[in-house]
C-alpha cells in the first residue's frame, strides 16, 4: 500500500512540475486564460461560447492576448489599434498563413489563400493582374454580375409577394458569378454538379473554426485515423478540386487560352509562357487550388452579407424606403447599372457599408502566422506563432464607432449627407493579405442590392413582428433561417 501511495504521489508531483514548467515556458506570451495540461485554454471557450467570445476575452485579458490550444499558442488581436499594429504596421512579418496540420492537409501549400513564400507571392500577383484584365470594375464583369442579379430578381418575382426563403437563390447567384470569372460560363440552378459544388463549399466553411477543427489542430496524429467531419471536409475539398481539373481539361482541349476570356484561360497561357522557367510555380495543381480558393472565399462571404442585408432592410423599413427613393431619384428609367454610379447614391453606399460593419460575415479575420519574430504591444512573438486578427472587434470597436451595436448608416455619412470613408472599416482585412476579391465583392453587393431594391419592397410575412438577428455561429455568422415577402414595386422598371 505504501509503495502505491508513493508512486501516486510521485506521479502527481511530476505532473505538477510539468504544469509549472509549461507555465514558465509560456511566460513571454501575452496573457490569457489559464493553460491546463492537454487542453490548454480550450476550457475557457467552452464555458463562454457565444458570438462575442473573442471580444469578451479581450476585455478580460487585453487587446493582445493568448489562447492556448493544447501546446499551440494562438494570439488574438482585438480592436482597431491592435489589429492595425499587427496586419498593417507589421504587414510583412504577419504575411504567412498557418502551416498547421489541418491547413497543410487542406491546402498542400498550393494556390493563393493557404500558400506562403514564393508560391504565394507569384500566385497572388498573377491573380491581381488577371482580375484587372478580366474587367473588374469595368463594364464586362459588371455585365455578368448584372445578369446574375436579374436572374435573382426573376426567381423572387415567381413567389408573387408570398413568403420565400432567399438563402439558396442568393448563394446560387453569387456562386455563378465565381463560375463566370473562373470558368467563363454559368451553371443552370438545376445542374446536379453545380449543386454538389455549392454543398462542398458550404461544408468546408462550416467546419473551419469549429470544435472539430480545433481538436484536429491539437491532436492530428490521433484524429487523422478516426472518422468525423474532418474527413468529410478533405473529401469535399477533393470534389471541388476535381471539378476544377475537369474544367482545366476542357479549356486545354478547346485551346481557348490563346484568346483568354476567363481566369483559367489566362492561367493556362501563363503556364505556356513560363514552361521553361525553373522558378515558375504556374502548374495545373496550383491552378486547381486557386479555383478552390475563389469558391470558398468568394461565395459564402458575399452571399452571407446579402442575406443579412435583406434581414436588416426588412427590419428597418424606413431605411429601406429611403434607399429605394434615392435609387429611383438617381437612376430614374435607366436600365443598366455601373459600379461608378455608387458615387451618386451616398445614402445607399452608407447602408451597404453599415450592413457589412454591423453584421460582419465572419467570426474573425483569416488567421496569420509570423514569418519572423515580431514585437506586438510590447510582447515578442516568435516566428511561427499563429495570430488571429479579430476584424469583427474592429467593426464593433466602441472607441471608433458612435453606436457600434446599432444598425446606423450615419456611421458613414457627414452632417451634409455625404459619404465618408472610414479607416476602421476593415471587413476585407488589410495589409499584404487583404482579400483578393474585395473589388469583386463590392461590385456584387452594389449591383445585387440595387437590382433587388428597385424591383421589390421587402416585408415581414403576416404575423411576424421582426426577423431574428441572433447569428448562427460558425466560421461565418449566418442569420437564422427566415422568410420574407418580396412585394413588387408598382413603379419598378
């Protein structure tokens, strides 16, 4: 009995020593929840899980704090000043994406969103230039977006003012814009392949940032051998890549890249030009992963913002009516819409910005990884440290916004009703990793909302007093499922 007691006491002493050693090794990191053996600070997340959890952590531990996921330190930047210091003032040092087990298995270091170093720089530079060639901000691209917006108007019109769920039609319309940009054609909404593509993208979005994602990063050697949603995400990722590779094959067979019309054409032409360059990263694998990046990053965020737009405008009919009046006063009988017209409708512009600010589509900003040692807020973060810029906290920062918790378009208007640009408006991120599709998303939001609000007045179904604005948590913050009535304007063109 004495021997067992001694062994148990020895084991407890060793565990205590290991725990104290762990705390000592973590002393240079910013403060945060107590890191327990094995689970780190995960206990804190579980006990206070809600949409404001990261903001609440910052209130308790500071605008730069550390959440330990097992042995993995995750440094959170909260509020405008901390996020600015990280992603703008130290943009180059925080330019890498995480090389964690899940991100590595998902991205393989290829494409744009999850690549680093030479591959990332070459792929991103090419994508930026090519988006300009495709006419981002010009009539060519805008015409394709306007066509999708008109399709959406016609789908809504079929409901004849009766309650409808706009979620799937909106997602399909936005996804078809990405198809037009990357493949050069749109899919029929009934196309089985197209629906599977949308489902695959949705599955990936729902997984990232969830508890199973966190557990996979903490215990990859165990979870990679077990069934679970992490396996499904890798499978659907392969599905998106296989669709991209099918389109690559078609484009090569048609030799369409000699007269490029879409992103894939331009990429294949670049491959041809660089085939003898040993430093080139232009190959079919990087192209397929870049297409995957476009779909994952470019579909859900814009679609979610549009869904929130209809919730907010339906709940605030006075604001909706004011936007509609401004649109009608400016565009009158004009059939075509140009993104340049945004300057003519300052109130509408302010409303679009406020929708993005008040109901930011993501739980937090895309994660970064220190490419070298960096000093933030007086703390030295070693190379390889994961950093999360909490963009939602920036958009709700009470030090920057007059009424951060309210839907208030006046945040973007001066006393004379002119639109005001705000440096604190960072829904697309900032620095070297600013969203590649920012301009595309801005054009989509403008054209889709103008077309919809010219055609319909969005109203609550009979018996419904207000649409819920409590978000459904995930990587994206979705509005709860809802139905609205799209009542045609008698004067709509």
